């Protein structure tokens, strides 16, 4: 090769001339000898250097391995050990409150947060709360809703089903994700999802908790991971328009089925002063034809039934409203239904009302509806006392600086109660019960 390069390099500089014929010149003997000697020298030098380089590299690698092995030996958390089987496991104290929306705090089924983790012993048929005499480091993760397929799983299977955020997105769940358990209890802090669950195959998530470190060199203990039931995570904008089950009296009327926020029905109702579920139910009881006219033909009979049925599931609470006149007292519930009526000092029962009397009371109720803001509101905190003798009309008992006629009626939770006397019993108003048939307890 060296001889060939020597001949190739020996070219006359005038070889670029058009009529030039390239001629090869024979190199001299001295130049050939010089080239051979140089090649032999390089071969010998490399052969002598190779053993020395191998020795140096070998020594450095061995030294590095020794240092690494000493470091691993000093750090218990890095030792690879087989976890000892145990009956300890983590569990969530309560189920989650559903539905769950993005950017909203995750609460338990009682509407409380933060969530709590417990350490339990599953040796027997029951889970018994227990403790370790050392802190436990726990990591909170998000799991695929399809995991697990059975009641038991390995640590590797658990880690394999951890769900991470989508590319270019924020962390899937935010909050305090690394917590410490002491005395068998740990609080999770405020947790929020930043993304919905629609992009994974199962369309559902679970919240999981796994042990990452146990103090005092007890890392060999296997503690089963905790996980919640699977659930869907919806976008936060869906929470703004969700219906309530059951609705509350003070809820906006669009919380009812078939009435969309800022939709046609919502605008029609609010233009007539019907802004809350209570307003809706009051008018539906007083003048159902009017509220149907307000909604128009766009709401079919079937849609109306769905809306009204949903509205009637509303919890009435403990408030009652008293309408007074020269010769009458009406006791109404929060949606303008008559609980009892007293006319000229006489309690009127529905079975005793004739046509004229019924029409008269209905007119009184319509008048009370029109002047609703001026009615006397009475809240709960009522107790039922033993029957006592009826007192004459006009006698009064003072309670907290307020005077009430002795012939008065109030409602109690779950139905109505006839009462002819209010008496003071420490800080409560106690109502005597007059025996009534089942029919008498119906609304007029």
C-alpha cells in the first residue's frame, strides 16, 4: 500500500496540460526502503503499547466497580431483596364523592377532604387497623381503571398500570403526592385532576397509594398497595352545568331536568321572576297552567313530567311560613302547600271542607303566595310534647320576646302536626299532638 501511494503521488505538475500523456516514474530504491522501515516501526510501537493500555483500563474498571459495590453496601434502600410476605395493606378510609371533575378538589363520600389512608392487618376476615413503630413514606399515583383483574396483585403489576400524563400536558394529578404515614394514618392533602379520563381505553381512573420507604431498615416488609374504585373524570366545564340530585330549594331553576342554563326555558322562567327551584314549585302548586303557558309549547307533556318529577324530589327542610289575617291563620310549607288552616279559631281539616270553604282557603293561599315576602318564617328546632288541654283563643305565651296565639300550627319533619298550644320548655318550643287520622295529615 505504501509503495502504491508513493507511485501515485509522484506525478508531474504539468499533467493538467491537454496533450499530456501521464507517465509513471519508477521510485528510487532508497525511498522504498525508507517507507518499509517506517511501517515496521509503527507496527512494533503499537504492539508494545497495547498491553500497557489494556492493563491501565483493567485497573481503572476494577477500581470503579469496588467503589460502586461499597456504596451499594452502605445504602440499605438500594439493596435488592425479596420482600417478605405479610398481611399488611393500605386502604382508603372512605369511598370517593362522584362525579369527579378536572380542577376540582377530590372529596370523600361525606363531602369531606382531604382523603385518608389507613394501615390495616388483613389476617382474618376483617380488616383491623394497625400501626408500625416507624414512619412510612407513601406515593400517590393514578392507575388505569381496568386494573386489577383480581383481588391480589404484585408490586410489579401495580407499577405497570400507573398512568402518566399525556405528552405536552401538565401532571395528571396535582397536590401533595408524597406523604408520610404515622401511627397507621395519613392524610392525602388536596388532590386535583388536570385532565379527563376519556383518552385511555377504559375511560376510567383509580387513585392508588404505594409504599416507597419504611424507616428503621424494614423495607423488606411487603405492604399491599391501596386503590379506590374506578371512576370517570369529566372536564370542569361539565360541572358548571350539572344537575343536582336532589335539587335544593335555593338552586337555580336550570338545575332541573330539561331546563338548560341560559336556554329558552330558563330565559322564559327568569323573565317571569321564576329564578329558583322554590319559585318553580310554588307557582306549579298555585297555578300549574300559568307555568305551562310560560314554558310554551316547546316543553312537551313528557318533558314537563320529567322536570316536575325532578323538582318534587327537592328536600323541603324544616321551615314553615305563617300567613295571618283578621280571622284566619294559614301554615304553609316552603312551596306554598297548606299544612293546616285555622278559621275563626277552628282547625279546618281537608275532609271537613265544603266547596265554599275550600275555595275560600284557596283564595287565602293565593293571597299568601302573592305576598310571600311578608309571611312570617318559622325555622325548625321543634320538639313534640305530650297532649295538653286546649286553651281559649287569644291567650299568648311569650318565647324569645315574640308573642304567638295559642291556636297555632307548625309542621314537623316527615309530615304535619296539629297543635292547639305552644308552651315554653327551656330553649325550645314544644308542640302537643292531637290525635289525627292518616287522612287528616294530607295537604289540602
